[in-house]
C-alpha cells in the first residue's frame, strides 16, 4: 500500500482517538465550570488556532463565508450545548455512541432534500436505533436519564450541521468555514455563559452543572479539559483531518473516524472508571455496526487515488 495512504490512515486514527477522549475532557470539565463557559473557551481557542491555517488556504470564500459561518456556527452551538449539558448526567461512552447517531441520521434526512439513498442506510438505521434502545436502558424505562435524551437531541442538530456544511462547503473554503463556525459557536456560548440564563430562570445551575461564571479558580481547575478540548480536539484534530484526507481514500476516512465513539467508551473506562453493563456494550456494538453500514457505498466504491472523504466533525 502507498506509504502516504498508510501515514494518512495513522493520522486519521490519531484524530479519532483525540475526538473520542475529548468526551472524557468534557465530562471532567463539568465538575468545575458550566457547559456554556467550557464551550465558549473551547471553541474560541480552537477557532483562533485555525486562523493561520485559514489565512494560508488558497481557495477564496467571498462574502458568503460570514453567513455560512453564522448558520453552521449556530447549529454547532445547539449540538455542542446539548451534548455538553447531557454529558453531566451520562457517561463518556454513552455520550460518544449516542452522538454518533448523527452519522445515520444524515442520509435519512438527506432524503427530504432530494438525495438518493440505498438499502444500506435503512439497515444501518435499524441497527443503530436498535442499539440505541439498549444503550439508554432497554426495556427498563427507569434507566433512561435526561443526559442520554439531551445527547440524542444534540445528535439531531449534529446531523443538521453536517447537511449545512455540505451545502456551504461547495461555495466556501472548508478551513475558513471551520474557523468561522468555531468562533461563532464560541461567541454565542460566551454570551449565554455571562447571561446566566439558567440562574435567571430559577434553576440550580451553579450547584448541578458547575459555576456559570468565569471564576478564575474554577477555570484554573478546569485548565486541562479546557486545553484538551480547545487546542487538541478543535484545533489540532481538525488540522490532522485536513492533512490526512488529502491522501486517505474516502472509505478509510469514513471507517476510521467512526471509531471515535469506541475511543470515547475506552476513555471512559480507563480514565473515569466507567463500567458499562453487558446490554449497554451490546448496544454499543449495534450502534457501531449501524454507523459502519451507512458507509457501505464508500467501502465498495473506493478510488485508490487521493481521497477527500466527506466525514464531517463538529
């Protein structure tokens, strides 16, 4: 196999690992600061780190980059906020696998936009939703928690986000769009963190989900998950993905990046002592199978030349 493809696959594996372990960082951060505070710093750091890469990009975006950034950044904010709030009540593994439902929802939603889909989409959807049933508690409805529900709703917004990216990326520079949407998401999160909307509404937000204020001591305590989420998950990982997908075939990118949820579960077990019950592990396996099933076309129609996969990440 081409050495460049092997190297690209390694970079994609590293990217999936970074994104997977980011769920651990997100979970830990909730012990110190609120979700909007964490996301504001995380995405602003990531967005500003992407500015040099965006400035060096050759493709011009034109004026529509502003509107594209606002649209995708707003949808990114919705998905990221629901995921970040949800991870307080659920495990890193659950959050990773439940978020991955967006991979299955994208081709399903695409049908309503006139995009064709095949049998593999429906097989993948059936496997994923059957697996989701086991992950959130199976027949025992008492096991369903609000964190799982919020994360699933967030997955719907991740799917919308992918569809928005696909519509805008044809007219804009992908790196500039990634930079713009991260900054927009960070600014919206910052505004809500400062507004303390949960506290104003009477919720005990500060006690349950960490302080919503920019308390220096709390921020210092959350420095590691903040740096990981901003520098590595948003800034470094996206850069690695861009570099790798210049050489990796689309099928390689699709399959390797789908392993993000596996790394999330692994990170939760190794670093947070999470111990998923056997039915939950079975659900994880079904959801992973469903996610991979939706990528079947890429697996059987893989060009061996330079590939530019369409796997989009938050």
